[in-house]
């Protein structure tokens, strides 16, 4: 038996890593309609900020469309009037995908 695999040898987890982060309980529908303030609150000091708010929203819309997640339909429909053309285009795609069975 390898002594390095002994459970008694493992250090206790860091307290900092024990606290759940705000985004870990975020719903997909919330990510789709996240505003700039919500983005700043959810990711105050995170590598996910490199993806940008619209990047996270585009990914969330894509996931909802691929899953045909009806619980996200209202959030996706809200995106049809978004100022960003990519968001609008992806929302249209997701709604088409959700309608096709």
C-alpha cells in the first residue's frame, strides 16, 4: 500500500474553497437575462470575467436551445429585443430549435 494515498496524510480543505460562490446556484434562465450589475456581483474576481457577460449569455442561450429547455423560453424571448445583434440572433436560433421536435 502506498503511504502517499493514506487519507490521514491529506490536508483539510481550505476554508476559502468551502464557501459556495454566488454563480454556483445560478439558473440557466437567470444567466440568459443577466444584466451588467448581476454579472459584476456574480463574478467579482473570477476568470469567468474574461468570457464577458455576453459570452456567458450566448453560451446559456445555446445550452437552452440544445436542451429545448421550455423553462427558459421566456428568458430567451426577452433576448429578442436585446441591443446586441449576436444575442438576438442566438435567441432566434434557440427558439427555432425549441420549436422543432
